[in-house]
């Protein structure tokens, strides 16, 4: 594992519970959230902190430094299901990753109908 990936994992381990908490949501102002997904090949469940924009039943996730990361590749092609925490509620949806002409990667998440409960 590269130094970058070790550092990213350490930061995510610390940031996940903060972002998922009610006081953490107030602190980051609705710009960061936690997603959880199962790896396509490994079957391993992963949770990480991501930046997002939410509008209606669609959420847009940006991938900073995509060539340094692998996680977003689970969502290429036809996409892959995930869970995302929005306003203290866990929601499910289907995410598709696309690389733009500018080289940046964005995931578009189509949320399933409202479900879940506030924590």
C-alpha cells in the first residue's frame, strides 16, 4: 500500500465518525458525508468520507485525485449500489462513475425512494 493510500485510510478512519455524527454534520455544513459499498470483486464492505452535492433524488460525488484512488472504479460501467448518509439518514442508491473530458471523475447517485430512519 502506498504512503498516499495509508494516509487516506488513516484520515478516513478518524473522519468517518465525526462526519456521521449530528455535531459533525453541523461542523462540515452538508459538504461531506459517508458512503458505504461492497467491493465488486472482493465483496469487502468499505466506508469512506466523500464530498457531495445533493439535489432531489440525485447526489453528485466528486473524486479528488482519481488516479491515486481505486474505490471509484467499483462504480464504472453500469454502476453499483451504495448507501449514503444524508441529513442523518442512511439512504441507498445506485452510483455510476464517469470521467469527464477534463480528467476529473464524478459519481452520480440515483437515490432509491426515501427510506431509513434518523440516528
